[in-house]
C-alpha cells in the first residue's frame, strides 16, 4: 500500500474528500450501502470540522 504524507499546511476541504453519486448510481445502492455512505461522509465532515478545515454548513452542500 502506498502512503500519502501531507504537510500539516496542506489545505483540505470537504469537496476534496467527498464521494458523489449520480442519481442513477445512487438508485443502484442498497439500503446498507446508502447508510454506510452517509455515516462515512458524516465522519469525514466531523473530522474536518474538528481540525478547523470545514464548517458544518460546507459539509451539507
């Protein structure tokens, strides 16, 4: 596995790490997959907010 090391000065936004699906792709996900997606996106957002790299409003966009 490759490891990515970023400087502590690297700027990270929610848009940098968010995974988006088209409507068609979303319809192909089952309930468990949709739930996992939502949980992971909330976790990422929470981490970015705690680091001061995002605001809650930017995560809801």
